[in-house]
């Protein structure tokens, strides 16, 4: 089970903290999302990817255009689903 507080780091070593509701059936970020939206200037057409490093630390990557795994070339590591990974499709609002 994932912890309730997540620490996110981006490629510029910028850190953010969000709170996750710890519900695998209806996952949601319940605190910190608004600050992320403002910091990264997120709109509805952005894809936010979180890569779990462990110990509640995630690498955050923002795609500025819609980006699905099959949109990558077949040789790219993101084309294929990583075994044992979990994907959430979540509609995020304020």
C-alpha cells in the first residue's frame, strides 16, 4: 500500500508534496494538486506521469501534449507497459 503523503521531484530537482487518499478503487490527490497546477501551468490537455522510486518519492514528468504509450516508437521504453506497474486514470479537479 502506498503511503498517504507523496514527495514529487522533477528534472530540475524541484520538490513538491501531495496527499493521496490511499484508495486503489478511486485514487485521488486530495491536497497539493492546485499548487502543482499553478507551478507547472497545467491545463486539461497535459499528461502528468509519476514514476515511483520508493519510500513515497516519485519523479514527476509533465507532457505538454496528449501522450499515450502507443504514440511512442516501438523501440522506446514507454511504448510497452512495465510488468508489475499500476496505472490510474484519474480526473483531477480543484
